[in-house]
C-alpha cells in the first residue's frame, strides 16, 4: 500500500497456482501401508487463495470508497473448475474450491463494497506447464489461449464496476472471438430445480442477514 499513489488497496488478484505430479492420483502398492500424499497443490491453489482473500478483505476496508474508487477481488481459477480433467484430483479440487469460494463471497462481499469475480484460463503457455507438456499438446493440435487475452480479461473485470460474481473464461479465439467470455454457469434459474434450493439457502442464511445489518449500520 505504501507504493500506491493514494496509499490504498483497490484491486487484489489471487493468482498463485501450481500443477504437477499428484500423489492422490498415484496408486500405492496395495501390499504395503498407504502413503500420506503431498498436498502442495491444494495448499497453494486453494489454501493460499483463502489467505489472500483474508488479507484483501482486511485492507480493502481500510480504503475509502466513492464514485471514483473501487474494491475489486479477482480469484484465479481454471477451466478445470468447469470440466473434468483426468489425473489431476488435487488441481481440479482446488479450482472447484476457488469457484465455490467466489460463489459464497459474492453473496455478502458487495455489502462491504467489494466485488468478487472468477478468472478462468484455458490451456495457456505459462511456466505452470513444462515445455514437454506444451510440446505434447501442440502435437495434439490443441489451440492455446493467449496471455494478451488473459490480460484483457483481467482488465475488463477490474475496470467494470458493475461486474460482481461473474466467471470469465479465457479461451482460444476459435471458441471466443474476443478471447474470453462470461461462462454463465454459476447462476441458477427456473426451471432448474437447483434454483429453488439456492433461493431457500439464501432465505435462511444468517450470514446474509448479518452482512445486510453491517451494510445498514455503515450507511
């Protein structure tokens, strides 16, 4: 915050993420005892994001809010939060977890003038993938998303003050002309029976009531 021109924290992006060998997927020799798995992927991709959210919400509330200011939290996910990805149970679970985190936070964070959104890249050439993996995917003629489109998607979220609780997926241009789209898979509407479950859950949530109370008191 000391390097901010106005000494405040306005945008936080929880961008930590790793992949790699997954001990949960690897099967132990059934003749021996089970081996405790290394949960590094979950610890970084999910637990690390939770720590980031905790810090963001703390410092956001220290920053003033007016028509020229904003509080924006961007959670980094993956298309693995929406599609099955074999052989990566920790990675998939962590990204589904961050998706769930966004869906929970969006119901209350706006009452503290904080927007929360979910940014989900498709396969992209970044250090999270080894050169060996990239070459294998290229041989399979997989189209990659681009870092430029990822940057534009993040900028769209950060600059649009009306955007809250959305999931933006970064895709190859053949799937999305702009390089990213709103995935529109996190809003439940009739006749989907889950819309009723959602409505009832919100109706009885004491957390929503508490957040509304804090908002009124602050106003």
